[in-house]
């Protein structure tokens, strides 16, 4: 089984090399594709220099294109693994082998903070509580097998991604809510495995640069959940 790991990045120079090395060590059969949105800190160049000559690591520098959902979708299209994993560069790669192994019996596997054994150890308690509230709303409105709708740390069989592609018109983590909802509605087997979300190692969170922006993104997540719920009640098909 070939595994492709996608790392969408923007200003991740301080952490990216360590994360790529962790993935290469944890999953010897994996290829890693860093999809960088032309970072001002030259994240893309840092990776190229650190892994020059390593055929398992590639960099895709996107000039004039930005956005997490489109970076993931572009990475999926540029790889050919039987299983595709994507995660933020500030996440811990230690659960990647478990995600990949679980795809033997599932179409989509989510690294979840909200199943037994998982958790959220970020220092910003306001964000921890807000994330929990949004995901409780997601479970209440959308049902299915998912508790961590905004995880952003996912492994999926390529056959599943062909049936339920990533939609790129979303802003940030709302794409993940939409993807998991459609995967469940399509009848794909979605499974969660426990994951502890650590605090950032360095740099700034991509979720927001301010409390105001974090609040706006939270509202977008709520809007996405309620819109998908309305689609369910109205009988609209999502896949």
C-alpha cells in the first residue's frame, strides 16, 4: 500500500523539516508532498534544501494561489498513493501509522480529539472550548460517525476521494465539515481514532491571526453546519 502525505504550508519554516522527518520515520513507505502557498518565510525553499536528493519528498510551490482546501485538493491530484493523509505542519505525525492502518477497514479515518483516548492540550482555553462547542453542534445537527468535524487530520482511500472530492470554495476548516458530512451521506465507512492535539511548536496558527478572525471563522463553521443540516432536512444530495 502506497501512502501519500500532504502538508499544506504557509510560513512554517521553523517546524516543517522536523515534521517531514517524523513522517518519513513513522511511515517508511510514504511519500511527502509539501504544498506551499509561496510563503514569505520561504518554507518551500527550506524543504528543498533539507531534502535535496530525497525522492520521497517533493515540494509544490503555489504562486498566485492560496487557501487550505485548494492546497489539499491540489496535493491529492499531484500524488498517487492508495491512501492519502493530510495534516497541518503544526500537528504531531505520530498517529499517521494508525490512520493508515485503519484504512484497511475504513474508507476515511479521522484523528479525533473527542473519542476516548483523544484530547486537546492547547494552552488557549478559549479556543479549546470554542472548538468543542462547534463540534458538539456538528454532531447534534449532522449525526453520523464523526465527533471531530474540524479535525483537519485525515487519511482516506483514494477511491473514497474520487467519490467525495474536497470542495475548494471553503475558507479554512469548514471544508473538513463538508467533506466528512458528504462521506457519511454517501455511505463511506468513516472511523475516528484518538488523537491529542498539541500546542504549536512555533510560528503562528493558520486558523487566525487575531481573536476577531478566529471568531469569524467560528461563525463560518456554524454556518456550514447549519447549511448542511438544512440540506439533510430538505432531502438534497451532497455527493
